[in-house]
């Protein structure tokens, strides 16, 4: 089903409950103003399209983290791990709202058509609840770690003060989202250390997850949109590819190795089969 996403809060008392729950201040953070006249219209149009896509992606990601909450509870995770998983779902809703504000600042409408069908996260029927949750936590970890690196690459190029302020706000949450997988591994470290069969199973699964993430995030090269792409933080596809490869090889795989997972080999032997 196709519906229109409207990322602004409504006008009922639910709005204030949302503000408190999502950690959104009653008075939004002042990011300044975006001066569209100062930039190449082609670059502004491309930035607007990317922020609108991000808005929809962030809203949709809420369903992933919401489903993950159920799995970590089923795995009898610590109450703080379950609560943070729930917080991350709320973060994605707030990010959608913020991205919608950016789209408006860039001269567009924050309304967007989207497919409403919710794709379920993997249930891994051959696994017990602990391994099932761990596999999906690590899947989100890989994705969020790339998001961190992508935001940093964007900030390194970005000159516009308004977009820098917004990107920094989003990046603060993305850092937690990326680190959550490693924190979760610490929490189940003793359990995992005593189960070499599970470590081997998760290591094999990582080969597939690395390949899926590569398929998702590595895009075909495309031409620059306009003269101010760098100033607006538009990461070119060839740089995005390098950022992904370096993040997985130099940060994610070594980080997972600390917990007895054969992640370096999994990265080397990644495959969709």
C-alpha cells in the first residue's frame, strides 16, 4: 500500500508525550537558516532529494528497531539493552521529523509517498532466541556503523552551517546506534564465550551480512549534480564505496574479532550465497 508520510507531529496532546518520549525539546534546536540563493540550484535539488529519501528511510527504520526490541526481550537481554533498543526506534522517528525540516529548508515539501508494507526482520528459525537476537543486533550494527562513517565523510566536505548543525545532531544518535552492537556483545560475552558452536554459526552468518550490506550501500558511480555538491555535503558514490569498505575492514571486523568472532575471515569471504 502506498501512503503519504507527513513527518510533522499532530496537534493533540500526544504531541507533547512524543516530545518527552523521543527526547525532542519543546522548542526545537536552532540550526540557523539555510540560504538557498547562495548555492547552485542543481546541488540544492540533489541535496533536497537525498534528505527526503533519508526522511523516509529513517521513518521506515523504526520498524526494524521495534521488531528488534521483541527479539532481545525474547532472548532475555538485560533491561537496559532492551530499553536502548526501544530508544533507537524512537530516535528514527525523531530523525524523520528533522529530515523533513531540512527538506522544507531546502525548498521542498516534507510530504513523501512511501510503501507502507513492513518487511519483517529475519527470524533465523534454526537458531535459539539468544543467537537470533544477536544476529539481528549485529546486522543493524553493520548498517549503523556505515551510517556513522558516511555522516563523517559528509561533514568533512560540508561547508553550509545549517546543514552541518543538523548533521551533527543526527550523528550523535548514530554513534550510539553503531556502538550498540558492541555493547550488546559485551553483555552476552560470557554466554558467547562458552558456546563455540554459536560463535562459529554467527561468524558464518557474518559472511552473508557483510555481502548484503555491500549490495545495499555500494552504488554505481554517478555524475556530480552541481558546482556546490561538496559545500552541501553530497558524498559522491565512489567515495561512499571507499567509506563502506574501509569501515567494514578497519573498524567493524576488528571490533567483532575482540569477541571471538571470525569477522576478518567473514569479511574476506563475504558472499550472498
